C-alpha cells in the first residue's frame, strides 16, 4: 500500500510533468521524489511514467490510477479538516435553570440556537422556581438560569456574585374564580388581602411580589392553599378556591376562555431575567449561552 507522501509524489509528478517541479511544490528534494516513484512502481509491479523529451508523462496504467490517487488524497484532506474542526468545537455541559413555561422564556429557540452553534455541547435542564434557580447558581449547581424579579432588582443581595440581564418586562395580575367580580370591584389591597389566597413558597416570585406589596402596608394574604406549580394555582382558581397572581397574558386568556375575574387597576410589574455567575462571561460555555441568548432576545437595552 502506498503511503500518503508517496501518493502526493505520484500525483505531483503527474500534474507537473517533472520530478524537479513536483519536488519544489511538495517541498521535498528531487532524489526523495524519484525514490518514492521508484518504490511505488516496484511495489505495484507497474510502469506509471514514460520519459519523453518534454518530461514525464503517464502510461495507461498511470492514467488509470491517477483518479484513485486524487480521491485518496481528497479523502485524507477532508479527514484532516474535520479533525482540525473538532479542535475548535465547543464541548462540555451547560446546566440551565428553567422556570414557568418553555414558551414564555423562549426555551425552544434558545436551545435550538445552542445546538446549531455548538452541536457537541450537552445541555442539562433543571426546572424550578425563581428563588431555587438563584440559590442553585450560588451553590455552583447551575451555570445559567432564568429568573423573575421586580424590574431593576435582579438577583438582589447576590448581585456581587450573580450577574443578570433583563430580557422583558410584564405585569402580574390578581385573578379570582368566575363570579367573584363583585368581590373584587373597587377593592384595595387591604380588602384583597382578606380574601382567600392560593399562596406559594418563598422561592416563588408570586410570594416575593405579594410580600413586597403587602408587608409595607402591614398586611399578609389569607392563605387557604399552598402550591408550587403555576398550573396547580390556575386549577385551584378555576375550582373556586381563591385568588392568585398570573402573568398578564395568561390572566387575560383565562378571563376570556374561562370567565375568571380580574382585579382591575392592580398590576405588579415584573422582569424576566437571565442569570450567570459574575466574572465567568469569558468561560466558553457561558459565552456561548450569552451569544445564543442575544440571538433569541436581541442585544441588551441601551
């Protein structure tokens, strides 16, 4: 079997018609090229070149073998190119903390962009509440994550160690079972707090928003049920158990499709944020996540 250097010598001489010109192009000496051609012809038992006044020309056997030699060299070049490309392909694992529903945080588009740009990157999703995502980032159990907080608040007390970017702003609305419109009409927070509430754990943004609104007024919601899943909260509201908070678009959909009541004029502003460990922006895995985030959500607001 001919080695690659021998095949390159054969093709080089066939193309150049001269050992000296082929040697120059291959960065080899003329004796080295001549030796490789001699060895190739001896090993194969074939005469590949015929000497003519204008130089070396291929015999019929040489003409027959030239396309195969070209293909072999092209295949090896493709192999080497693929091997070099793998050196620059990002590998590793990205641990992502997710919240609420995938559509709202554009999770599908985010993951699609990651896979498109870094096909060797493994992603690991962990779903939970905002507070748990923040806590796990602080314990280095996640690399990045989505988070909900009042606009401008970000990760709060952990801002020194956790960086963030606000992706979009929206409002939470107070929703109630169908037929409760009269109980909500003209109600202020003092009256709303006295109604039955479906409350959530401290890690939930619902609890943080409610506490941030009611505590300064010396109020607390009258909890009658406690859940940690948005779907369960909505089911309980539909069943007539009590009040809850819901994202504005979700609240409007529930009112139109199921007749749930809304507390008019009451809105709790919130921001969807993306978190990552401060100082790790240049980490290749984190940098790729931030790049994919920008592709999906656009650049940071000025």
